[in-house]
C-alpha cells in the first residue's frame, strides 16, 4: 500500500456510494462521530545494553509526532515526570512496541512510585500481557496518561511495519559502542544481536548516533500508528485508539456491520499473525493468514 491511499479523517469516497443520498448520509455520520485525536498520541522507546545476559537501560526517548525528547539515564523517572508535568501531554496515549514484554520491565518500578505522589495507577492485564496502564492524579483528572503496547495492536516488527507503510525513513542501523572506557554503555557480547549493527569506538559520536537511532524508532512507530489509525477510521469509522489489541479492534469493526476487509488493509498490517476467533449466533469469524472469512452455519447474519 502507498501512503497516498491515506485520506483525511473526514474524507468519504463517492465511489463507495450508490446514490447522492447515501453519500450525504456518510458525510453527516463522519461529521457527527468522534474522530480519533491524532494530536494526543505519542511513542516511547528504551535502549539497553546486555551484560552477562542481563539488560540494563541507559536511554529513554519519546516522540509526539513533532517534538523529540531523550534522556541518558538508567530509570524512567525523568520520562514519566516530563509526560505528567507538561500541560501538552495531558490525556495522552503513549505507545511502546512490545511494552508488555520489554519496556514495562524498565518502567514499572517508577510507575509504582507515583502512588506516593498522589497518582492512581490502573493496570489492565490479560494472562501475562499488560494491555494498558492508566496513570491519573487523584486531585486533577486532566493529568491523565495511558500507556499501551502497539505490538498487541499491530503484531509485526517495527521494521516490517515501516516498510509496509512505505515510510520515507524507517528503522536505522543500531550503533553499538565498542571503544575504551565507559563500561556501563558496552555490551559484554555482541552475539545476541540478530540484526546488522554499527560498531562505534568514539564515545561522543556513539552517543549522538544512538540518540538519533532511538528517536527515529519513536518517530517511525508514531508514523505507522497515525497511518493505521487514519486507515481504519476512513474505512470503518472506528477509532483504533480506543482498542488496545487486534481482537478488540477486529470485533469493533465487525460490529459496525462491515462484512469484508479491503485487501489493501490486509497487506499493510500483516494479518497472518492475527488470529481472532469468536462466535455469534453460531457464526465464526476468522482473521487468519491474510484472509477474512465468515462461515455462516444458520441463516444470513443480520446486523445488531
């Protein structure tokens, strides 16, 4: 899919309408519905080194689509303080790609400490996966931050997503410090990398490059999410921001009465990893292996 396919959120394709009346109804429905606020989403990423098989964080980055912020630190306290103290990021949803299996490890302790500062922490889990974390100040409802795992919504690597969405700049080659000194920023073994890396011996040069690398990861994820949210909204008028996982989003799309998925969408978001099974009036709807099929075992399915 080309990025030119992405239309403004209020766009209605006349080719999808049989009559002028149907077109006017779709336009009216879009104007009256609650479109996703793309200015209220951000992304974060954490870089770590591996010493003796243990990950140690050293860099936290955040992107809101326009501005980038980075902190060379071993904790997430500066990141959380920045997000919660700034009026700009009130009621923000922040995504991390693989939050529930990786990034949360280096954020949970700092999040727990926020309780001492008057914050209410609400964690939604399913099995061993963290679906979302909501952080709200007990005295001010406007101080409200939600963390979500974009990998649960788009189950593919960031590199693959960036390529599928035809981003101008996707993931960069990761710089790895191999010079003398600064042992806290060096991996004891580079064999754990399953991708191409750039070995840098100058510490200042490495710091500059790794900050750009981490920020670009945030920017690429933000661009992917914006494209995906727009695409879902233009096709079904469903706000993907409100649904943290692929099954919940798939069910929301199903409920609006759409009975087929555009192959362009299937190609983009790599549905081969989407496996959603649910029953409704003896009807099984299956997202699997890039196909969307309905096996109706009784009478023709009618909309709610």
